[in-house]
């Protein structure tokens, strides 16, 4: 481990907490990147969840498949849910061994090729027979070696969620947590599990590709930046964070050695002792208190690598006898007390007296455990219902999406508090919802009142109350209450379950136990219920809400009426209610937990989500302007199998009407893309491909229209007879005798490097939304690398030559027509002849033109070469014909030119080459498209520092920008919300970057470049590759920021060094490196536009 030695007490100072939004957003970037491009950004080889029972494991398997479908887990990752044997609790330590053993069996059972094969869920259909095992039941050695090389995420999610009982049916780890939900409003509601996956995806980098185990718990979201986490190579490591002593008294505490290895964000040291819920005296005695008065919290996150991981795999693969012994003796092995203690020598004596303790010490005790103290870690615990609401409505409420995939009525026919959180739910008119309440996966009919700080999950109140009751309020859930429904095996109706927000189902009746917020004795007294109605006499000493047989199994509305009575909302002494309740079959929370119909729960939730998505999609098509991501919504609709396809076909049949209805407002490109997506959803790939070309033609037409009125008709029809007003600015009179005069024009331009804002300049984004780009014009190796020379000739026709020795003679320029062949090397010049009006206005009828072009820049450089060369040619042609040579006019013409070429592209490249220096450019949608270029008046000191610290490096990797552009434009036309939010952020960063440059703050510019680079990878994961990743990793110690220029995928990189000295060291290192065949270019800011 790198770092400096230090005294733990001296350096255990308080660190500022990381911003949760920033941490989660970076983690989600990493997760999506690893799922979309796992070969470049390594992901977990397996994700394993522990479960309390086979039935719960079945639910978890469904959730894991959902996570794969939603892009949370890579297709190459093995997913597994492992229940405790026979549903009997064996403890988290034994469950860890059992899970590793089950994963080894999974690989072995499906005939894995042990050298390089990764078994995925798709491989199961072609699995080969079981491999042979040793006679003692242990797995054979090759599978142990194979598993030891894998990187495994193990999430402890078993248990009965007693303190969050409404999450018990779904599993606490899958409770809704709509942090950052607004980033993707048409996507699924984010779950706690999804955020845990995001955090863990960043931690994956610490394991490299050497194998290891990363253990997390299902009721904690540890928000910290794990991108710089360094783990010991041959040991286990537990993640800790400093906390106050009052919190420590309810959690596990780690006692770490006084010396270790530290850096600015973390501290490594050996673990000396483990404490469970220690008192202050125990903390003092164990020397566990830091200098600042805090102690180290055990976060429940454990990493195991190297020899420690190998030995753990060996133990797990032979653990069945140990687990059998635990089952027989009905004892448990804890992960955080027993198994972890085997890596702490100071606990060996204590452990030897525990069940199977000696075996743990013998098998694991040779290795050590370290503490990794992450100072910036925020420990979000979801241990109780009140904690869940606190995380949704407390200090982090700004992260929460309060309305997500829901159907809610107008404010004039309902009363829904602004702070209420409504997720995946349908709310009818006449419903009231109080402040800070959570409604999830529910359908609420009219006449229902839900109080403040209440939780409603999986409740489906149908329209069917007794119509003879003249009362608009049919059911009221009081403040601070929870209500949910559970389908039971063998039961026709779902059971309605409820309790108070602060009820502890584990609290005993004889002590401080409560039901619906009131002490049990008061509940029984008010309702005239006897203890024997709820608990058998045999279990009276353990009587609590968890085992109270209080919930009646009756027809739905009868259960709802009794719920009001049991909550104390009706006449307490209503004997008819008491009789109905007492004579009914009743169940407890414990019995519900054992009898949940998980398949019905999953199918019901899936159908509910699909129905909601279908309703939103239909409304979007029927009433709106297609502002939703219909492709994403239809993916959810298709979960209804056959009926889902039929629903999507109905949407497709609506396409002609919505196109006609909104023809004046709705861009054709968007309408065509919707139709293409619906065709693909309906599995009609042939028709989708046929329609796809209309999408790109529409984008070209819309771009041309945005430049000038009547422009698109002109450039697409060169046989048009009348001259367009767009080209009346040239100086030709039409008299053939005046037409020829010898002219020669030379145009040389710089290339551009972009700091931030790219993609916001690209049609159709820039035609519909404002764009902002911060870029700079530079010369390379002392010269302007892009240019053209044009000269008029007496011979009619056009002769074109380029710097690749290609040559073309065009005798009749009127023969130039679109579309052009993508392999035509002269399509750029041909397109320029069209957009400048030379072809249309027949300006070369009695003279000719020779055009020579060059670009002394590597192909696929990302420096805007094609667009800047187009700008040079357009500018040269306009000079020849005395046209409008203003930079703004040239920039707009190039925008159309690129649509004609079929490459697409925005305005930033030509702006970057046409205008000198550093500039901040904004575009404003409209007809015509308006551009505002604001030069940055950089001081001589800033220019000097920038030229000293910024390295312009050609990576040698080549990629054509239009390949990236087509994917990004398609996602925009689909209204991919993640893409839209990313481009909005890039435009915002351009404004921030402008201020940073004006303040000469290059370190902030570096931070902006890094965030921009993350956002570019969000837009297209293939904008980078393994070589570029290695290059940036190599440069990282010297740099405050780096990114590829342009669309990425290769080309040039910008490396902004921390200072001039670091820049010089990095330049020398790259020049001398044998690993990186790159070229560091000399460059200068181009300041003279003459």
C-alpha cells in the first residue's frame, strides 16, 4: 500500500462529508459504464444475495433478473440468491460460507471451462453434467482455484425486516429509494439495491482483476468515493468511519492499531480488536477512542483479497459439515463476531470458545485484517421505518424524486401534499395524502385519506365500497402509520397489514411494545381484546407485535373496516367489530413472513408497473408532444408478455393521427423515431429499418430550415429555377462578360480543442434547446494545419485535389446532387458548392474553378478537422463569388453542409476554427438559428500558464466522430432522459468553465474537464477504450484534469497538468515511454484571425 506512515490518533481528524448527490451520481456513471462496456470497465463476475428462505430467494432471483433487464447488472455477471439451508437461520458468517459454496456449485454444475469461461444465466440451458467431487463432499481443487480468481459482490439481504415490516415482502434491500430519480423520470424507480450496486461498482476497481470478495449489507447505503480506495493485497479489510460514542453504543466498533498508512482521504491500519455495542468504559479500556473523541464504526463492508480470499474459498468449499453441525445444534455463526474474528489474533482465544471457533482460527487465522477508514463516508442506515422516511424527507430531500412513474389527479380534485412521495402508483380523484408520506406500488381509489409521515406500499384499494354509505371519506390512515398488502399462499385476497411508524415489532408486550403507536395494554383495553386472542399461553413471555395474531383474513372491504377499528378510529366498544374480528381467521407478521406468495407478489407488481407505463405512454401519444421516452416505457409494457405486444401495436396505430395533429409543432425527426421504436417494440425490424432513413433526412431538413427560410428546398433540389434570396448577396450581375476575372483565394485555419460543452451544439439538440461550448483555436507545430487554395480558370468545370493525391474533374457542376456516397472523398467540397449556391445559381457557367485542400492533422483527430476544412472551403467559395463571408454565416452553412454529407455534426468545430483564441459560444434555437460568440480576453499570464500546463497529445487511436454521433442523436430523439440531463450539465459546465478561465483558475478548469469526460462516457461508453484509460491512469498523478477532444473514441487528448513542472515531467515521460506510442504536439493559442 502506498502512502506515508502516521500515528492513527494524530491523523484521525474530522473530515468533511462528501456530497451525497455528487458521490451517487459518480457511482451511477461508473455502474452504467461497467454494464455497457464491461470489457473496458470491469464489473463483478458474480453478484450473490443471501436470503432467509427458498421462497425469499425466489423473489430475489426475480429482482436480480429485473436488475439485469434494467441495465443495473451486466449480462456477463452471474447472479445468484442463496437461502439459508431449509430456511433455518445459520447466522451471517455461516451464510457467507454457504453463499460462496453455492456459487462454486453453480459454476461446477454447469460444466465451466475452468481456465477462461464465465458462466452466465444464459448458459444454463446448455449445461453439462455435474463434475465429480471428493468423497468427503468437498468441491474439487480446480473449481476452488477458478473461484479464487473471480471478483464477487456478496450482499447480505436475508432476514425478516422486523423493524421495517412493510418492506418484509419485497426484502428490505429492495425498498424504494428515489435518490436521483429525476435524472431518469421514465426509468424504473431506483431501489436501495440499485444504489448499493452503484457504490460497489466504484469499489470494484480496488480488486483489479486478481480475484476477491466484497461484502455489503442490505440495510445500509454507504455513500463514499471508493474510486481511490486501496486494499491490502493478501488480507481482509473492513471499511470504517469515525462516529460519535452515542452511535457506537448501538453498533459494532473496530479497534485499530495506533500506526498505519494514511493519505488525505483514508487511513489503513491493522485491526487489534472487535467490539459489539460497547459502553464508554469498554471503549476507553480497549483504547478505541480517537483523539477527536470519536471511534471507528464497523460499516459492515468487508473486502477479502489474495491469500485471505483463497483460504476463505477453501473453507467455504468444504463447509457443509460445519453448517450441518450448526443446523443440528440450532446455533448461528456471525460474520461480524465469529468469522471476522479469525483474522484478528487478539480475538482468537475468545473465538476458540465459540461454536466452530477453533476450525475458523485454524483455517483462516494465518491472515490479518486491516481497517480502511474512509473519512468522507456517510452511513445511511435503513433499519427502521422512521429512518426510511427521514432519509427521504430530511437533509437529503433534495435528491428525492417525489413523483415518479405515477398517475395523479389535478390539484382541484385531490389534496396531495407537495412533500409527499408518490412512486409507481395510481391515485384517483378524491384522495388526500399528507406531508412527507410515501406511496409506492399502489392504486388508491377515491375517498381515501392518508395522513402525514405515513407509508403505503403495495396497496390496491378497488372501487367497490358500499354505495349506500353516504360518506365521501371511505378510509383514513392516521398520521405516522404504515399499511401494506401481502398475497398469501392459498389465499384468494391479499391480506391488509398495518402498524404505527414507530412500532417495534420485536418490543415485548410486557415492556414497551406498541401497536399503531399505543401501548399494548391500552389497545387491548380500548378494544376489549384479551391477550389470549393474540398470543397462546405457551409463548406469553415472548409476546410482541411480531407474533401477535391480529390481522384478520376476510373479504377486502371487511378487512379495511376492521383496520380502522384496530387503529382506534371507530367506536372502541363496537361489539359487532369485535365479534367479526374474533371470529375471523387471523395471522401474525411472523406467519405472514413464512406464507407470502412470492410468485404472485412478483407478477402483480410487474403487471402494475406495466399498466402504469402503458397509461403514461398512451397519454403522451394522445395528448402530448412525445416528451417521454416511449422506448423505455414500452420495455416495461412488454413485461405483460402477449398483451404487452398488443398494447404497443395499439400505440403504433395511433402514430398517423398524432403526426397529423401536431404537424406544426412536432419535429418530424422525433415523430419518425417514435414510430421506428414502436416498430421495434412490436418486433417488426424490417419496417423499422425502412423508416429509419426518414429520421436522418428529417434531421437534415430541420437543420437546413433553421439556418434560413427556404434553404432546405434549395440545397435538396439543385434543378430549382428561381434564385433563392439566401444567395442574393453575391456580387455577380449575371452578365457572362463580367463573370470571369482571375481570382485566387487562400484560406488557412487553426484547429480547435474543446474544454467542455460539446454535444449541446449538435442538431437536433441545438435546434430545440440552447447550447453552450467553451473551446479554443490553436496552431500545431508552428503552423495553421487546415486550408484551401482556390483559383478561377477559363476552362468550365471544377477540378478538386486533396492532400491524399485524390483528384476529380467535374465538367458539369449541375450534376452534383445528394445523397452522396459515404466513401466519396470529395463530398465535402461538393456539399460546399451546394450550400454556397454555386451549383444552384449556375455561377460557374462560363468559368471554371480549381480547388486544393489539405489538413495536416491525423485522420480522426477529434480536433474538428472535417468541419473546419468545410469552413475553409465555404469561406473560400464565398470570397470567390463575393458572398457573405461573415464567420456566423459560414458557421451556419457548414452546419447544413454536414447534414448533406450525412456525417451530422454541430457548430462548435467551425466556430472553434473560424474565431481566434478562447471563446464561449452560445446558440439560441429559432429560425434562423442564432449564434453568439464571446471572446475571452485572456491575460498574458493566463495564456502563458495555459501553454505551460496543457499538453496536446495524439493518442494514435482513430475513430470517426459520426459513428458516435448517430448513437447520441438517436438517444436524444428517443428522449433518453439520462442523455438529456448529461448534455444539460455539459452546457452548464461551459458557463462555469468560462468563469474559471476568466478568474485564471486552471485547477477548476481541470475539475470541469474531468466531469465533462465522465459525462461524455455517459453519452457513449465507447468514446474511450482500454488504451486511453491506461494513458489517463498514467497521467493522473501529474494532472488536475484530462479528456479526449471532440466526440472521443481516439484522436487527441488534453492533459492539464497540476503545474508547469508536472507538465514537463509528464511530457518527458510520455516521450520516453515504450508503453504509449503517442506524440506530444507543440501548440500555441491562435490569436490572429487575419
